[in-house]
């Protein structure tokens, strides 16, 4: 069967003041369609049936994880004792899935990305499931780049797979976030895709590669999972996580694996990494994007959000104004990346407001 | 005796969101020294004794007018049924003062202006009292202009009075707010002063000029005041005010009066007409001026005020950010004047937040 693993362990600071120490990005309603994690689950249905949608998140986020709100069975919510990045998260979910369905194919997806065209996303993902099941390979979704973004990792394609009969390419390499010059070169070659972070693979294959490339993660998880369903399992898992390295799927597995496939896709994907990218996702360059009560006078290209009361903006261009709870953020759109630094400062000076 | 009349009937909209429909500028603590009206009373002491300080304000502001907080006798708080601008306000106060002290000289002052050097202000005002008492003339305080402001009215001086023996000049004319070109010309001639709005005159003279230049105001007030201290006085006053024109002292009296004197002064006066002028009063051009919890990163020339929580500003120049209650304002400093328009929009769209 086809299963999905929603990776919800993130804890970004770039959406302060909406994201806080105790409310990460995936639990925010940024695009107006509900919390991003709920959108992410919804986007998978009905391609993946509800009973096969799994959510992996940190224990600390348990209060935000309502199975009812997410629309998945309570047993499909997998809580990690602490964050160890994506490779262990998917390994834990994959092990639980495989225990129930030994032929499972899993599609892993970040919980906090946006997709404009969900139907197109499901069509591509369906292709990914079929390809991963048939070939036993890792299948990634690459996004046709719209501009030379420096905030994304890229996937370089190699030769067409089976002479293009599946609409997929062999992956030549994964790259880190490039500088602007490099990103421009990537676009010119027409051989690079944005790495959407979504991949599909047989659960057994994933387990096998964790054993090969990340033996410490494999060993700790296997040991802890012997007690699955028994008393003492959570304690064992806690000990296992304490000993595990923190490592991403990209770095720990995909960059070492051979024969990975990439399906070029175009479903209006955006990782919504900063307030700037939220603006980009929701509006054009000079457009104002607002949520909540806002009065904008002679203002262009603004992102204005308010959880209560009113925000009035006069005569500003490309500004971000976010009012949430006790905090207000004002910055130029192109400096949204620096919000992270502000959060550190807030934590230091006004810890109750971080 | 010397008396002071603090004119507190204003209802400006340019300090939204701190000023609201039910809290005008004179009741805000803008400079950090307490509500402006309290600062205004304090600035007069001990030149004018507390028992001779009178406050004229609108009935609607009664909840904000604590005689104890103001430090004046409760009987010195004069409530107008509705606003009719400054000429009737001073006429009402002057009549009550004259009834108690027929030789009174009154200094009328706006309740919502700032003065950096209170001692120097009292020295000049003392001179004004002496001059007004001796000559029977209106005496105004003119401010040596620091720059070609377009937000102030100006006083043009004529010849030195008594060959300068009193440090005063005869007033040649009062002018409305000039455009920038005119203001520059004013400065070059060195014959113009900013009109501080403060003037000194015998109470009897003031009454006499109201009778001459504003007979309707005079007639209505005289009739109402016949019942002063009796039952039905407030109702009579309400009827009188309903029939009175709305007219300022400048327009209704000073511009028509001959032989007015002006004392050139320099006590760090600022009418604090907009957020911009508050910034100008409290800081230099490139300085950040903050009140409340604020984090400013790579930001210059900002005015940031927050009544609670924290305001974070990254990478902005010359911006005004005000957070108060349920509202947030963001605008360039030089566009503070337009806040008035925003208030109208808030009143229209979100009346509970105006």
C-alpha cells in the first residue's frame, strides 16, 4: 500500500512573531487554508487514504497535534522524544509502517511547505509511488525553478531514465543552497530543479539504506523498537534518541545513494521559508497581501498580518508588518531572513515574549 | 493677581493610535513626563500659584480630569458643554476668574504643547504678565524659528515697543501656516516668530474685546453666566454654546486687535503636532526614539512606541511604529500628517477601534 509520512518536527524562528517557542511554523495558518500541517495532510487525500497518513513530530508539539483536526487515526501520530532532523524521523515512521504493511511504499513530505495546485501535486506523487514500487529506487520530486532562488537546495538531473518513458531522470547530484551567481548558472543549464524535500521509496529500502549509511541510527532504533507496544517503549526511545546523531535525509542518505530518480514537476510549490516567500506565494511583486484587519494607504508590495485589532500602514513599499499577540514586527520584505536574529534578541531581553 | 488658563479642549486625530475618540492628545504622555496637560500645569508653577491655575476642557473629557492629578482646586476645572474653539473657552474661564478677581491678568496656554526649558518659559511668561498688566495690551510669546516650519502660524513683528526697553515688539500681523517657500522667506527676514499660542492679557480687556469682535459669543455667555452658581446654570450654558460660533482667539480676536505685543522667546517650544514633531522634540534627525519595549536592528531615525509587548524593527529608516491597545500604525516619519486620514478610515470601517 501507499503511505505518507508528514515530517512535522521543524521549529523555525523565521515566522516570529507568529511562530513562537511553543508554536512552530507547521502549526500556523499562513496561506489562509488552515494550519500548514493540516493543509499538508489534506493535499495527500484521497491519493493516500487517511489511514495511511502518518505524522512524525516532536513530543513538545503534542498539544498542537489533534488527530481529529488532522483527520488521521490517533495511532498514526508518531512522537519523537526530541528532534534529530529528518532521517531518524522517517526511519521511525517507516519502521512502524513496515510492521503493519511489509510491502509499504512511503512518500515523505515536509509539513510546512505550500502547494498552489494540489491536484497536480497528487498526480506527480502518484507517479512517484508507481515508480518507486516498480523500480525499488528513491524517487524525488524536483520543481522547475521559476527564478534563481538562493534559499533552496537544487537537484541536478543526469540522463533520462529508461529513455524518458517514465518522465523521470536519474539524479546526478544534490546541491546545497547556491549563491546567486551559481543559481543563475543552474537556471541557464536547464538541468537543475529545486529540491521540494518530497521523496518516495519502499519502506524496506529506506530501512536498508539507514542501516547502510546511518548505522548508529539504525542500531538505536532497532533496539528501541523491540519494545514497541510494550511498557518501557517510550523510555527506551528516549534513550535511543539521546544517543542518535542529528541528520537529514538529504545529507545522510540521498547524497550517498546511487540511482535516485527525479520527476520534474510544476505544482506551484513554495517552501514558505520567510515572510518574503509567503508574500511571493500569495501575491505578485507590487501587490499588498493582508490577513486580519488592515488599512493600507498609498502602500505597495506589503505583507500585513494581524491576529486582532487593526494595523494601519501609510506610504510604505515592500514592508512586512506582523502583529501577533504581544509582539509586532516591522521590516523590509527582502530582510525577512534576519527575523531569526531578532528572535534570539527577544529571547535574551524579553524571554516571555519569544 | 496673575492667573493661567490651560486650554484643554482639543481633540486631535494625529496621534492615533494613542489618541482615540475618547482620549485626546493632551491626556497622552508623549514626552515621558506624564500627560501633557499635567506637564502644562506643572510648568506654570510656582510663577502662577496653584489656586490661580484654571483648566477649560470639554465635558466629554471630564473622566480624564482629576483635580488631584492636575494639582489645581476642583473649582478651577471649567467644563464646556461642547467645543467652540479657543475664543469662547478663554472667555468662559476669564469671566469666572474676573468674578473672583476683577484685576486679574490671565495667561492662556494650550494644554498639549511641549517646552524643553520650563524655567526659561516662566521667566518669559513673568515678563508677559508684567507687560500686560502695565500696558493693558495683549502680549504674545513668539518663538525664534529654528527652521522654516510649515506646520506653525507665524507672528511678524513691527517696531520695537518703547524703543526696546521691554524686550518686546509691536505685532505687525499674524499669518496662517505658510508654504515652504514663504516660510523660508520669513526666516530670511528675521522678523517672524512661530506663534506659540500663548498670550497674556487683563481679564477685563479680554472680555471687552470679545464684546467688540465676537458679540454673539459675548451675549450668549453673559446671559448664561447670570445663573452662575445657580440651578439651571449648566442647562443655560448648554443652550448658549449651542448658539455660539466656533472661533479661535487668533482668528476671532488677535488678528483684529491693534497694538498687540510680542516677546521673542526661546524656551525649546514644540507644539508636538504630529508623530514627526514628537521625534523632532525628543531626538535628533538620525536618532531612534523609543518608548516601551523595542528592539531596533540596523534602524535609524525611527520613532517606536509600544504600550505593551514588544515591537521589533529591522532595517528601516525614518519610520514611525506605534502600537497601542488594539491598533498598530506604521508610516514614514515625514508622512505623520496623514494619520488624520487613517483615523477617518478606521472610524468608518472599524468604529470600535477608532
